[in-house]
């Protein structure tokens, strides 16, 4: 927890934001966090641009929002450095991510995967009008992979360009699973086609100090549009600069302790593993499933799953039927031992045909998507390793990392572990 400080300890002085000439939005129109179905204004801390939190962090610009928090670019006046503040909504169990970070930090290990997790500098509490909020102080990473892909031709990468990021991610997951004993559960995010954010938990490395300084100056000269309400101001998110290098894994708000015996609902609808859809128990192998889904979304402009809905809710029957088309029928053992399988298969393992199985295949989808670079056949074989109906049949993160297709093209020095 950050200690209490006084202004005499500041190494840099607060910046003054303009109070006139601001772009004010229609108070009647919902924007940003207000558009979330679970939004309640009393739960969110009403940050003001330029506000100094915990006597040391000046909020400079809003970087994002979600159902659990808002995220702000800030300057640490004591250390004279830039940071990112994740200010949680008020409520119970809001220290879960903090507890996960403390757990991960407790492991003294030379496992390379630990180096590719977003750094937590500290935390503090801030009292709002309706209760206390926990605030995490992070290193300022770059844009998420979704934003990065939006500026690339076709919003995709080639197979060869994608491989290094996937290798690093699998190494990070090996640390989480085999050393720390936790399951991330939220590597992938909801895609644009399904009205979700895609790949939001992978962030590019920290932008250069020049880019961060330029971002701060732009906010001072032309602060982001906002709507002013009684007791709070809703700011629009400011476009953040990008860093160079492989993405870092972030956002541990849905991470679970322990790798076995979970049964709660997790994962965005689009990328749920079969055991999650069928409401059975799950373990760390859901992360392995997610990596394959994420890899597809990086190299393909079209989603692997079509995201069928009924009255606004995701259609589990259509989802399962698509998986049958892509992966074939599951084994009789999986059907017998998995909750809710009886809805779609009879006692002999025959498809009940409640939902028609579409005419789809990984090969046809890859061809239609125009996936480029490398060995497409090898890529689809790698996908099939991870996308197994039965989690026990899926490889571990490190086993998937060691697949010959994924390692092809990587120069490995003798006696070193691939990274």
C-alpha cells in the first residue's frame, strides 16, 4: 500500500488544466461507462481531470472503463514518473485482483514467464461520496492488441508475425499454471462482431518517454470531450500511444486461485471452452483453449464462432453445433461425464439435432479468411491440439509452446528455454 506523503516530497509539480474552451457533450446522451448494462453512478469514483489522488497521483487523462473500474493515465508527483491508475467501483470483493498480484509477487523464481506480466507498483484507497474504492497503481503500458490491429491492413497479422506473441503468452501461462497455480480465465475478450472488445488483456510495452510526454501535453492543450453532470463528470477515453515489442498480459480481475475443481461461469461467451458452455467443472486448460481462440482472432478478420444470439442472449445450442462442425463429435466418455451434455446428445452419444450442424470447417474458414504467411496446415493442426472437447486431451501451455509448428523459425540457443 502506498504510504501517506506531503507536497513537500513532490519531485514534480501538478499541471494546470484549462477550465474554459472545453468540448461539452449532451448531458442526456449516455457515453462510456454509462452505456454498460450494469452501470450505477454511485458505484464509480467521480474522478476529475487534474485531481490529485492519495496526495501524489495527478489524474491526467482517461484511458478506459469497464464494469469494475475506470482507468486513468497519471503522473506520480513523488517519483516524477507516469503511471496508470485502475480505480475500482465501490463494492464487495474488489481487492481480488490485488490479492492475485500479491500472490504472483510472492514467488521467487527465474521462470521467464513472470517477466511478461504487467507490473503493479502499489495500491491505495480513496473515499468517494458513496464508499471506499481500491486503486491499483500500474506501469503505463501501450494500447491493447485490438487497437494495434485496427491500424494494420485487414486488421490482422500474418502467421509468422503472430508466432512470437503466442510463444511469449504461452510461457507466461506456464508460469501462472505450473508455478503460481492460478488460472487467468480471461485471455481473450469479446470481439467487435459480437459487440465486445477483442484481445483487450494483451497490452503492448510501455511507449517511449517522448510519446508519453507528448500525450500529456496534448491533454493539456486540448482536453478530451466530457459531459458534466451534478456531482460528477463523464470523460471520454483518450487515444493512447503504442509501444514497441511483444504484448504483456494484464487484467487479473477474473483470475482464479487453484487449477482444479472450478465450476462457476467464466470466459466471454464467444470464446468459452466446451466444459464452460456445458456448465461442468473446469481447470487451467480453459486458458489453453483461449490461446487458440486468440491466435485465430489475430490472423483472421472473421471470428471462428458466428456468435448467434436469441433475444440478445448467446445461443449455446448454436455454439455447440458450430464446435461439432469444426472439431467433430466429442468422445462418448466426454458426453457421459460432462454436465448438460444430455441436452444435445442421447445416451448413445448421438446428436439430437435440436440445432442443425452448420457446413463449416477450419480449412474452409481459413481459406475464406485469407489467412496468410507460414504453414496454414501446420497452424490448423496446432489449433486442433488446443481445441479439444475434453480438457484432459489438451496439452499444457508449455506442451503447446513446444509444438514444432510454433517453434519453426525460432532460433534457440543451446540449453536455453524457448521464450
